[in-house]
């Protein structure tokens, strides 16, 4: 069996003396692992950097085998990732979350395109936190844990939506929250489509999405802890305080 696709390198590890096993998020075949012969060699190792865009040819005797990859570079993101702490932390957060969240061999074409577009913004620190937030909201939606922020879960109103219910993932108005307001999660305007937002608002929103990443996604995956890479990125956004 064989197929050809392009994808984003998420993780890699040494395999034997000269090979490497890579985990790649592909457009048509989802997250998919395979062995790269000579992947630890001087010629190929520089290509196999997390975030790299690769042309991939996968072959295996049977479909359920791990198989092997032939790889060709399409685009390296190493220079952009090394342009600063924000870029490197952002790249690590995206690749770690995709490797953590996505089931193997299940296509997620729209999420793939959004991930590719997000990584192409690496190095643009002024817009990256907001782009990342929108990507993480889309990731929750793709995984079946999307937030409904269209109207108040308690009253049906579309006005003064300032909270998110931690139980339902739905928006709640100030009036609808009532005595339960202190148990609600914040719903900053940036999560409702506002085009401009301070880093404080974005960090606040990432606290809300992070709750659902931890309580819904991680719980569904057997209560595995979220990758530390996400927390490091969020800490950097909070530290900006713009």
C-alpha cells in the first residue's frame, strides 16, 4: 500500500542507529506516524524539524502497519520559529496539542488548513496570540467540544454576554448568571468576534479555552495532562500585558 500527501511534522524520535519515527499531521490522512530510513543522518535530520512542511510518500505492506516515509521538504519554519520566544513557544504549543489531541489516521482537512495558515504567521508576534486563540477555539470545535457563544443559555438573550458556563460551554449574560456569576468563566469580547483585543483579553480568553481543553479534551483522553508547551505559551502572552 502507498499514498502521497503533504503534512506538518509534529514530533520525531530516534529509531535504531540511523532511522527516525515521525508523527505528521497530513491533510488527507490525519495524524499519521511512519519510519524515515536515514532520518538521523546529516542529510535528512535538518529537514525533520517540528513545524516543517513536508511532501510525504508513505508505504506499508498492510494498512495497519506503521509503514515508512520518503520525505521531501516543502517549507521550513525553523528560522521563523527561532525569531523569538513567542514564535518558538507558539510553534511548540501547536505541534504538541495536535500530537496530543488528534486520533491517529482520522482526517481533519479544515483543521489542517487552519493549522498551516497559523504556522505561516510565525514571527509576527503582534498578531500571533489572537490567531492562536482563534485556532484553539476551532480545535475545540473540531474535537466535538465547541463553545456556543451565540446567546445566553439561561435567558436566550444576545445582549451583555460576559460569561461562559463551565458545564455547558454556552454563553451566559450578566443577568442570566445571577448568584452563580462567581462560578462562571470569563467571556471577553475577543471570543465574540471582536477584531482588536489586548493581550490581557487574549490571555483571559485562553484561560477559558484552556479550561475546556483540560476538563473536556484531556478528560476524554483518559485524564492525561495537557502538554506543558501550551502553558508556557500562555504564560508568555500573559507576560506581555499590552
